[in-house]
C-alpha cells in the first residue's frame, strides 16, 4: 500500500470512529473547535459514583499518524492530574498504547499492547478504568504512586481537587450527564374502571357452549345408547313374531 493510500485509509477509519464516539455520553467534542482528524481534542467525563474522579471533565488530546491503525496513537491529558500513570506533561503510560508485540523487559504480553484490532474507543475505555485502578509497580509519577499506596486519603483529596478544577473547563451551555441511565417511563395511574369490565373481556379461549347446547349434547348421547341396545337385540337372533290379520310380521 502506498503512503497516500495509507493516509487515506487512516483518515477514513478515524472519521468513522469519531462519528460513533460522538453518540456516547461519556465523551464530548467541542463543536466550536476546528476538527483535525489526525489530532483530536475532547473531554472524557467520569460518570461513576464509585470513582474518586466522579464528575470530572477531563480534557484530553489524541494524535494519530498515517500508519494508524497499525501504529498506536498517543494520548495526553490537558488538565493537571495527579495519578501514578500520568507524566507531569499529561502523557499517559498505559499498555494498550505501547507498540505491538511482546516486550520481555516490561513483562507485557502482546495481548495487552496495541494491535490493529484496537480502536480509539477501546483506548478511552481503558483510560477510564486505569483512573481508578492504577499500575503502581512501574509508575510514570513515582510520588503519586507512593501517595496512592501509602497515603490514600491524601491521594483521594488530590483527585477531588482535580475534579473541581476540571469543572471550570466545562463549556458554557453544556450540561454534564450524571448517569448513563435513561429516565424511567411515567407511572401508569390506577384505572378505576379496570375492575368493572364485563365478563366478555375475560375470554380465555374456552368453549362457548351454553347449558342448552349441553342438554342437546346429552340427549344425543342417550339416542346413541338406545340405538346400540336395538342393534344388540338383533344380534341375539331372537326374533319376535307378531300376527296381524293374515300376515305374519317380524319385529
């Protein structure tokens, strides 16, 4: 594939990914900014009541090369943030953004690193997970790693400061979502006429046969039994002769 073809393929894929992500509640693109498809600026919103960063509006930037998706993008926070896996300049250290292949020195499996099967959404979801589950064995910010391990209350306080500062960056007129859940449907009021419905409304598919029809049905059964007895008497072979005038009849 030529260089020009790679660049076209990268841009086409990125436009499709951005279109999909614009429909998500947890990411916000500022429509007032000029869009550079090879350099995204957006905000990640933490909507998780269990997260120490809950309510944060974290501005971020992702840059791509014409080798995308065969080469990973780069990610950095634009807000100051104290976190074990974030460098002072906002660059993020996360396995999914490391070049493809297994790295013996880092101990990372190839499955943990970037591959062309990954996408922007998988990266951003991994970033949100990393915020509350940092990797402190090889931190990018050693001080933050020690604080997270030994002085958790102090770390949580720093996180809350990050959240409050990030809220000052929310664009005017934009309302932060508070939940992924949609509003419940309106409660249906009790219908007083429900219990006054006629019996006709409760037809469960049974027989419509009435009492008169049942009597006719029983009468038919009696007739059939009578016919059976007569047929039985013929079978006995005992014919009774009746004399009427000069004729003898069998009955």
